C-alpha cells in the first residue's frame, strides 16, 4: 500500500496519513459508494460450546487523489470500524 500511495505523491508522514484518514472518514457514511454487503458468520472458538456469531460488512469504493495522481480504493467496514483497504489501481499524473 505504501508504494502505491508514494507513486501518487502521498507519503508515510503526518500529512499523508491525515489525508488518507480524512478521505476514509468522509466516505465511511456515503451510501452512494457501496458496492457489496455481506453477512459474515464466525465461531467463537474461545467460548464453551463454540457458539456462532455474525456481523454485516460493507465494501465501499472510492477514488483517493494525491498531488501526483489517484488510486481506486476498496474499503471494508463493520459499522464504523474499518476492517481493510485494498488499492485496486492507480494512475500517475504526468503534469500534462
């Protein structure tokens, strides 16, 4: 992820982290960017009788711009909790 973000001019520093956090917070409640909703079922292996649990995850798609280009992100959320972010593709801006 770090290399992909560096390619668009977003670095692992305070400014870069704040920009990414701001973007993710902004898109976290946008109902127009949902591309998938899943019911996830799991087993509580540490509890007696190993009961089942479940939660709903929401996958959101967004475009994150840096000073040198942008990347398409897929982020997976459990309520307001960010579970994962995957960079799907990106384009470098060549100034033309």
